[in-house]
C-alpha cells in the first residue's frame, strides 16, 4: 500500500474519531441539560450547572452550543430519543373512533407518565424562558396531529373541547395527581364522557 493511501486512511480515521468525540460531548451536554430540566427546570438551569453535571468545562458547553435555543433543542431531542412520542399515524388503521381514542390516549398517557417531571418544569417555565417554548414547538405540532387523529369519526361541536382536554398534559396531571386516578381510569373516563356527549 502506498504512503499516500496510508495517509488518506489515517486522516479519514482521525476525522471519524473526531466526529464521534464531538457527538459524544454534545450528547453528554444534552443529557445533563435534560436531567437538570427534569429536576429544577429550564429557568434555574445555568451553563455552570450543566458543565458541572456533564463533567466538562464551561467553554466546552459554549463551544458546542452557541445559543440557548440550540442547547434546548438538543435537550429535547435527547428526551425524545429516551422517551419517543407516540406516533398517531399508527392509529389511522383503527376504524372505530372509540377504540382509536382508547389506543391513542393510552399511548399518550404512558408518555406523560415517563416525562412528567420535565414536562411539568418546562410548562411552568415557558413564560420565563422564551427559548424553552420555541424549542418545544415541534412537540406541540405532534400533539396537534395526535388531536386531529383522535378527532376523526366524532361529530358535534361539544366533542371538540372535550378531546382537547383529553390530550392536555395539565388536565391529565390534575386527574392523575390531585384526584389520584390511574391513567387507565382517565382513558375510560374520557371515553364515557365523549361517547355520552356524542349521543346527547
């Protein structure tokens, strides 16, 4: 093998290794940010706390994430990798709207259970941290698709606000924590209420 080819292979290896190191560093920062958002919330999360939790110098955090919005987006991406949102397109084949609602809400509430700490803190801090709300926009778009998918097959203007409440995190949390209902019981509650309004 010629020296030129050996040199090319060595350079390619170094480039791949460097990319892997950068990705590993960014993932450590995103993980630390997600954990802090889950415990103290976005408003209280500082670069100093992130660097301490990630075990990296502050300059490394700044070098990898030039803006807070970029950092928050990476944090959300890490969270969604850890706890993927339910995919409403998988429910399209369920013709019966009641059964589709049961399947959809069950999956959504499982996600609420898994992400409750970070969702609670993020929603609380929306007003204080503009970047938090902006970074969450893609998640909001998925929630809209979930709502639209579960809305199919139901008629009547009274059903629409009920479905909006059924997919709302704050409503789920109120029933789950303040009323002590199991998520499965909340699903059945909404099914009973919506079916009742549908036939009223």
